[in-house]
C-alpha cells in the first residue's frame, strides 16, 4: 500500500521522470535520500516498472494511427496469438479482451501501404479468423499516466 508521499512521488515521476530526487524532496517535504529510498521501494515492489521518453510518432515517420480488432477461431489459442502479435513490427499495444473480437491492437506506421502489410501479417497468424481495422484521424489524447491515490 502506498501513502500520500508515495502518491505524490508517483504523480511527479509520471509527469516528468527526469525530475531530480532533490526537486521531488523539496515538493514533498522530505530529504533527497528519503525520496531515493522511497523510489527504490516503489521500483522493487514493481509499482514503478521503468522510465521512458515520450516521442512524437509523426516526427519519426509514423503518422498513421490505426486500431485492429482481431477475431480468433478457436479462442483457446489466445495466449499463443497474443505472443505472436507482440512481435509484429509496427504494433504498439496488444490488448486481450472479451467479446466477439479477442484482441485490440494499436498500430503506428508510415502510411496505408505499411498498415496493409501489418494487417496481412496479422491475418497470416494461425487461428486469426478475421480483422477489422479503424484508421484514426488523430489522437485527441494519449497518456501513460495512471491517476494515483493513497
């Protein structure tokens, strides 16, 4: 369980993982060494899984955003298919879900030709019985931030 100080630390790290321990300490009213220890405990507990940079996909030539809904037959192969989907180049997220479609895959790619290649690769996976693809005009909001409460 986390307390109010841990919640504040997690919120600050999610907003900017490069915030120094000294700055976090100043804002939460603790010493830098105490903040360092708290962060280490959060990491060791698996609450903080890593640190990353947020990159503009368009700046890297990945302006097309699409979502691919995937149906399986038989459904019992979901674990294997999920592992294969994770390995497809261009796939950014894989979500196993309930309903007629077993997976939702988020894809970032250069253009619709690249998207077609990705969808064809997905359709080549054994037990994938069909896909439905939606191309996004733009992402109104994308965030990795998880609201933290103590």
